[in-house]
């Protein structure tokens, strides 16, 4: 059978105040065109359809139309919820989705069997797919409790709970003549982040080892990390990556979808099909004179300016480069004197420290130091009075 694997659409994304609605329409239209050309039996969207848990009506319209168009291309379509999605809200769309022939699994609910999808291709190939939407730390424990945990098991790690869920959901993978598939939205230990993921859900105990996947799975379709990559695991395992660079940290990524050919008696073969419909993200740096020579009219720009900070610098840059979404002083222009500053701060008053800060920013505006002095005196007086009253009361 043939699978089209994609994830991390992040529809509704706003980049430095700039909406990307039209870009998402073009990107997902290209995904649909690839589906029509490749004629997959199954399309898997491995989470993060939206960029926010409260998508706008426009974002919802883009996603539902894309899912419908993928289904009309002839494939079975399965989508799961990611950490940016509102899982229960996706599940609320299930009556619409089922009527359209689309399978949505937004969250892990009380009936674990709902997370195992079974199907058959037009050519008679049987398949089964374990669907594991994103689970927070708290809900991973709650989901695992469906399997009557002992007290010791309930106190195990996030990775232990994910492993138990996948083991339980894949307990029918021993059936002969059936292609076994898994899709999940999570971080695998050792995989490379794309640069624009939500850090709280890729670190701090959320990374799990690739050994959580069963050896008899024929392909594991992952979402969450935005860089397309294969993962060393007991079975063929891959992140499809995002079909567009979500933030400037991802500007070097090659946006794509994965087309996978898989059978019960052959190793999965994966081809990445590039997606080039989004506006490129680029970082440029230099003095104003150097920036005046930049010619990237078809890209969103992050500009690192090699000039001293001053009022109006951002406006000067944007006059030269109207497509600059982010303007910052080049970090190389800011000397690293952290140790020196820490030594200098010892024993210095708040007034002196604030004066040092203004000097470092070349801020000589009249009245700023005087206003700080007034506010500091006012706060100090209030704090002193509170301390005296507390002492008297004791």
C-alpha cells in the first residue's frame, strides 16, 4: 500500500505579527496535488493541524477544506491531534468528518479501542493503524489508568505510560497478512528539532525512547518535530516535518511530505516530496549600508543590524527592507561581559545599576534617571513603612 504522511500544518500561524493565511492555502493545495499525483491509499496527518487551540473561522475553513480535498483524491484520511490542537474540539468535529469519510482522533478518550483504526485498500491489502494524539504529562497518566495500574505503575515516567499505551493498542499486530502502522505526536530521544517547536513539549520529560514502538510495526508516522528525518528505532520510523517553515529557526529545513510504499514482506520505502509554495524565510545581517544592497523581495526577513542601538533604527531598516518582519541588533555587536558585569554589580545601588543600563543603551534622554529616582524613593518609603508596621505588630 502507499501512504502520504504529513504533519505540523500549523494553520493560523502568525509570524511576528504577519498572518500566513494565503501561504497555508497554497501549501495545502500543493499537498492535495501531490496526493492526486501519487494516489496513496492512506493519508496520515500526524498532529498540529492548527497553530492554536482556538483557531479562527478562516483557519478552520482551510483545514476542513484540505481534509475534504484529500479524501476526494481517493485516499482514506486519518488525522490526530497535536500539542497545538484542541483535542476535544477536534473530536467534536467527528460527526462531520465521519460523514465525509475522514477519521479524526483529537484526544485519548475512555474507549482505547477507538484508537485502533482498521481498513483495506482498493487492491485488498489489509491494514491497521494505532493513532496516538498528543498527551500531556497529566493526561498520559489518566489514559494509562484505563489499564488498571498498580500504585507503583502510576508513579512511573511519561515515557513508561506512553510505552504501555502503545503496547496495549498494538496487541493485535501479530495478525498475519496485515500491514501494521502507528501514528503519534511526540518527541523521540535523539531526534533533531526543527527550530520552531514549543519547547515545553519537547523537553522536561516529554522525550521518549524509540523503543516504545513495536518491532512488528511496518511504519511509524510521527509528528511534532518540524524537520523531516528518520529515527533509529525497532521499526521504520519517520518524522515528515512541516510542509512550511513555521519560524525563522526553520529557514534551513527542506519542507516536504513523505510518500511511503509499504508491504507485509518488504521494508518501507520513503520518498520526500518537496513543498515549495510558502514564502521563504531568510536571515540577513549587516550595517545599514550593507542592508541597502540586499535583494530578497520574495522572502520574509529577520534582520540582524550591525549598528549601535538608537531611536528610529527599526524604521530605517524597514524602509530599506519592507518585508523585514523582525529587526534586532546583531548579537555579535553586543560584547559578552556577563562576568565583568556581575563583579561590578556587587555592592552597587539600584540607582547606579539603572544608570549603567541606560549608558549601555546609549540612552541620554532627559528626565529618565530623575523619574527612576522618584519611583525608587516612593517604593522604598512604602516598603520601609510596611516593615515598621510588621515589627510593631510582632
